[in-house]
């Protein structure tokens, strides 16, 4: 990324904007171009957004300047696209929205990005401060900066053109340094038309140097962790989405394989090592979590997804409670340790630096033990895991071999598993309840950062935004496995998929409702039950409406054929897969989170 020549705005351009008259031909620039130049100077090449007052011209000028501007139908989807682009690239994804309602629509994605540690910048046009602060009733008046602050990692406002360079630089650094997250940048409408000398404008821009500095762990912290690992009889490594984001793939794989320690990938860490790896303990999850005596968390928080490191593990049945483990936690956030239970060996730093430091310490420990290599975990531990894993794998294989009519999640996902195996570079986007939980345990991932899902919040609605960004960023085929309810939150973006002709294959598991279409209205009144949708809906027609390929399938063979064709053609495709509406459970594997009235169903 070299220096970027400022977008020189001639007087006639300025006249067009400011209807000013001038004889001279001063070389000036304006707020529009300073924003664009600042982004380009920092290697940003794509904006996800939705045009409208006061940023429509910014989208036009951005595109004219060579930035890719991907326009959506709802800002939440643009924001989710920006967030996952950040996760995939380690550069902040940019979401651009109009003021007030557009800003609010983007806010849910900003909050989700902050929660998931995805680096993104929500840039929104806004009303003039003097009117907002006096609450005089401006067009779309809203104190957006104040509203964004609690939900963002950082939030800034720029009032003067000469400060745009600093504003963008601060937003970029805040988004990617330390624990990545969502940043809000407030751009009042008047800012864009402000002009300044072009040369002064160029000098005001900042190319951010080393925006995400490596942070090495302390030597004693490394030693403390190695000692714990050395003494473990039943060690376990948990890989979280932080480990995927760090892009330290080779060292992470070496750490797992050199120590021989079993590992458990969290959903978006699947594929860091292939899910078929012999050390994967994913298919023995409820056994390894409570039984391990030392658990090393690598970019994974002990939050609800890991039952807070104590109590019962999640799942359809009660499991042995956790308790008494010793924890090593590798994390860039020093405050994360002890958030739920005591962390015996916090290793604070970026995962790349921490893992390479651990490897060096492990190697030196092995050498000092008279040339013995690192002692692998005891066979009774790895053997016990293998026994449970193989039992679950066998049970799953038996289920997947069945071909029930109507098709259910398992028989459909047996096809998806094959398709992903045959296309390891394809990206899998996944959301839903049963559609999410069954896909997670059935569809093996083979490469890092190929599974993008609902993440820490379990948020519905990420599907099409993630699919658009995944296709734009990776240029690889994208397969979005969607619950029919989940798809509804972002379904209008199938038009976006077609408009940009993206190689996205959306597979909707259509079981006629939220969780399934079997609820009935007990009153007998005409209204269907709150969880029921139109029976036999044909979502495939929606894709056809915009020129994409729509396919309706009712069995695995038809699903396989349609998916293979979609991958081959790289055409936007929506497959409406009819799923037995009695299959699955309410809320999938987190049924127990539903408060019950105590009555057994
Ligand atoms: C896993 N398992 C397998 C396999 N992989 N069996 C066979 N083959 C394979 N490949 C086993 C695993 O050992 C568990 O069995 C079980 O399948 C479930 O595995 P999972 O899903 O990894 O484990 P679990 O207990 O569900 O994990 C808890 C959880 C997870 C909270 C981390 O449920 C989750 O991430 N949920 C997200 C929910 C969400 O966000 N929903 C969106 C909104 S829902 P046992 O070991 O025998 O237990 C709106 O309503
Ligand atoms: P998962 O849901 O997969 O378990 P989480 O989102 O709970 O993952 O945890 C991700 C953790 O990774 C966060 O605590 C975050 O601070 C940390 N993290 C993110 N990026 C890095 C990095 N580059 N180096 C170290 N830690 C990181």
C-alpha cells in the first residue's frame, strides 16, 4: 500500500457542491475524498453499506475512486458482512450507513462484532451537532455517538475535514489492536462538503503503522503454563475463534501434534486442524470437558458455550459437572482471566506470539529431559477419549446412512458433509437452531476460517450478510446452510447475491416454522401458532425472482445434484430443501435455555 495521490477536487467540482464562484482554480479536496483517500491509504478496498442521505454521494465517489462498494437492502446485513470480512482478513470491515434508522440497523451488527471480537468500523452519516445538542428536531436527528458508545469497543466523531485522517486512523487501530472489536465513526453531514487545500489534505491523512502490534507473553507465564501441561494426566486444548482469527495455523497445529494433547474446536475454530484429525475430541465433548485435569484455552472464553467452566455441560442430557480443573488461558485480553473460574496460568499476548513461545519452551523442556521428546498424554486418557468418540461416530454413521421420507436434517447434512469434503476451499455459513447444531456436529471442516456461524451470541440473521462478504473477500464458493426461520431475517439479500452475481449456494432447511411447523393454536382460532410459517413455502422462487437459480428438493439425491450444480456454475442458487417438520427439537441443543413452566411436555 503506497501513498495515495489525493483525489484532487477542482473548483468546478466544489462549485457543484457548494455553488460557490471563484476565478482561481485552487487545488482543493473535500470531506468525501478525504474519507476515501484515508481508507485507501490504509489498504481498505471494500465498503459494505446502503446509500441514502447524507452518504449517497460518498458511495458514488468511493466507487468512482476504485473502492468496491457492496450495497445491501438492510444495514444489519451490511454490518454483518463488514464484521465477518474483518474476521476473515484481520483488517477492519467497513459498514457505511445513513443517519438514525440506518445507523440503528447497523448497530446490531456492531454490537455483535464487539461481542465476537470481529474488527469492523460502522461509519454513519449524522445530523449536525448544534441542532442535535439543542434537540431542535433535525432530519433523522439522533445523538448517534452517545448511543453507539456502550455497544462499541471505541467510538469517535469527526467535525472538521482536517481531522478525517486522524479519525479514520484511530478507528482502524481501535478495531484491530488488542482484542478486536466494533468501532463507531460518526460523520456529520456537513463534514463531507468541507473543503481544504489538497496538499494539506494529503498531509493530514495517516497511514496506520503496525495497527495490531504483536504482544509477547512474559517468560515466567510461559514457564508456568508448560509446567502445568507437563504435569497433566488428562490434558485438553480448547481452540476458540480467537485462534482462528490469529492466522497462526501452522504453529497451532504443531502445538497440538507435538504435545499429542486432544483438542476440542469451538464452532468457528473447526478446520484449524481437520475435523477428521485423530486428536480431535469433538465427538467426545461431554466426556473430555469434565474429565480433563488441565484445560488450555486458546482464544476461547469460558462463557456459556463452555458452561462457564463449571456446572453441567450443555447438551440434551445431563452430564457430569465440571469442577476442579486447572486452566491455562491464552488470550490477548488480560482481563479475560478469572472471568468465570480461576485461571491458573494466564498467558497474555497475541495467539501467534504465545503459541510460538510455548513451542520453544516445550522443545527446550524436551531437550533438557535428556533428549526425551515431550511426553505424550497417558494412553488411558487418549484411549478413553477414542472409545467415546468412536461410539458417537458409529452412532452418527448409522443415523446418516438412513434415508427417511420425508428427508430430515441428518440425511440432508450427510450430503452437505460430502460436498464440503469435496470442496474444502468452499466457505460454510451456518445459522438456525437444529440447522445450526446438526450442521456443526455432522459437517466436518478441513481448513481454517471456513465455517462462519452465529458465534458467541447465537444471533440469527447473520446468514446473507456473511455469505455476501465471504464470497466477496474469498472469491471462493459459499454454501449457506440456513434454517427457514433464520433465513427470514436477511432473505431480501438474495437480490444482492444476484446483483453482484456471487457464487453463493443457499440451502434452506424448510420445516415450515421456527424449530418446526407442528405447533397448533390451542384456541382453534384461524391464526396459526406463533412458531408456524406458511406450509410448503417455496423460497426458491424468491431467488428466481431476481434471476438466480431456484431449486426445490425433497430428497438427498436431488439435494446433492442441485448443490453440485451450484458449485460448478458458481451462480447464485437457492435450494429449498423440504425437511420433516417433526424433526429436531425446540432451540436445538440448547433447549434447556428455554424457561419452562415446570410442566413436562
Ligand atoms: C460432535 N458430536 C459428534 C460429532 N461431533 N458425534 C458424532 N460425530 C461427530 N462428528 C457429539 C458431541 O460429542 C456431543 O455428544 C454432541 O455430538 C453435540 O456436540 P456439540 O454440538 O459439539 O456439543 P454441545 O454439547 O451441543 O455443545 C454445547 C454448545 C453448542 C452450547 C457449545 O450446543 C452450541 O454451540 N450451541 C449454539 C446454540 C446457538 O447459538 N443457537 C442459535 C440460536 S438457537 P456428547 O459428547 O455425547 O454430548 C435459537 O433458538
Ligand atoms: P469461541 O466462541 O470460539 O470460544 P470466543 O469468542 O469466546 O471464542 O473467544 C475469543 C477470544 O479470543 C477472546 O477472548 C479474544 O480476546 C481472543 N482473541 C481474539 N483474537 C486474538 C488474538 N489475535 N490473540 C489472542 N487472543 C485473541
